C-alpha cells in the first residue's frame, strides 16, 4: 500500500499527516509524456514530479496513463528502506528502475 497522507478523525474533523511505515520504501516516478500515476489501483498524482511516494515494502503494481491515452503497467518488488526512481517513456513503451540504498 502506498500513500501520501493518512486521515484520522479528531473532534469530528479529518486530520491528515504524513504516512510513515517502519522500513518503508520510497518511489520517485518520472515519465515522458506526463501521466497520471496509479499505485495498487489508487491515483497518487501526476508524473513527472519530485514528490516521493511512501510504500510498504513488497510487491506493488504501477500504472501510468498519459492524457493522450498512452499506458504502461508493471509490477515492482520493493525492498525495505530502499529508494527507487522509475523512469518511463510511454511513447517508446519501456521503463527502467534505479534502486538506491
């Protein structure tokens, strides 16, 4: 599961705070052209972006969809406490993943 924020209810109001996982992995997703990013079916924003996506380690499914309808779907196996940069060229139909400790 990947999230930017976590919601909780306090005094009848929804409060959001960064979601922190012990041994979390982080993703930075860079695309050409720009695309909506779905992680495990959930829309987490648009790429390219410098925003980091925090995820529990394990397998995640990533789907990228451009405004012109180009799509790319793939799975990643995330290791605990690792940082990943995903570069996807939707026009060429390929992607690469760089893992950093």
